[in-house]
C-alpha cells in the first residue's frame, strides 16, 4: 500500500532514497530509471517518483531527456578532473574562511568527526570491495565539518553539490582500486593543520588529499585515459 502522508513529504523521502542509491552506485551511471518500477519499489505514486527524479536532475545526478525519460548521469574522466579542479577552489576558500572565523565549538565538531571517522571501518563488513555506508557517512560529515564555519550558505551549497557528484566516482571505483594509501593519516594531517589555524598548510593538505583521490579513481576506473586527462 502506498504511503498516505502529504505528497511533499513522500517526494522528499523518495528523493532521499533514490539519491542514496545513486550515490552508492546501486543505480549505475547511464542506467535508465523506469518510473513504474521505481514507484512499485518505493511504494509511491508515479507523480511522486517523477518529481523526485526532477529534483535529482537539478542536483546533477539524473539526466532528463525528452521522449526518453530519466537516466543516471553518466561518468567520464574529463568530468572527474573538472569536478576536482572546482572542488579545490571552493573547498579551500571555504576552509580558509572557516579557519578565520571558526570558534571552539567548530573545532570540537572537527575533532569529534575526525575521531568517529577514524574509528569506522572503511570497507563494508564481509565485502572488502565495497565502501562501508557508515564510513561514507562519517567521511561526508568530516569534510562538511571542516568548512562549516565559513559563514557563506551559497559556498556551502556549492561545495555540497560538488561533493555528492564526486562521491559517485569514489563508490564506483573502490572495487577496482589497488592502493596502500593511508587516508586516515591524511585526515589527521588536515585536522591538525586546521586546529593549529595554519590556513596555508591546511589548504595545501586538503588539495593534495582531493587530487590524490582523483588520481586513484582515474587509474582505477579509466586506466586507458588517466594520463591524458590528469
């Protein structure tokens, strides 16, 4: 039986569930999103699914084509590099502003988030080829905490959109990646530089962190063109 709550709340719920499935690559890049099937699975009306997909299209996660319906936005090495370039600009600016304006409560959020992230297993239980949903959530919260004191709602919205679009590449590439990278140490280094209020070092470490991730993902997901677009 379909939910009977307000259509706005049903659309919001459907949007959140579909968004989570796309970011986790349970719906693969380029996959057709069939409204009838999604409506049955989510237990909502076709109208609710269509509205949720329209919102995801505005988020850049879904493509809407005339006469063809909806599909998951494809991925490409060129887009990944461009996303990274813009993320470096946006996130480093937001981090500089946060270091300049952040208070003790902001520092406490970062320390607590970094601790939770370090204590959360990166890979899914019983499946080392898949990122843990819990780790992905803590990773999202850690990076959001770093820039949360920047004071610009517009900057934070832009950063959040870019992070989500990049997250698909991470999830897609993890099963293919072969690296002994110490991500925990990278996070610790960024955290310490932020707590020391060393904006120059913190931004340099953050940029290196983001670009290293991109290099790993390019090598894993697009090995034939990685050197051409890096």
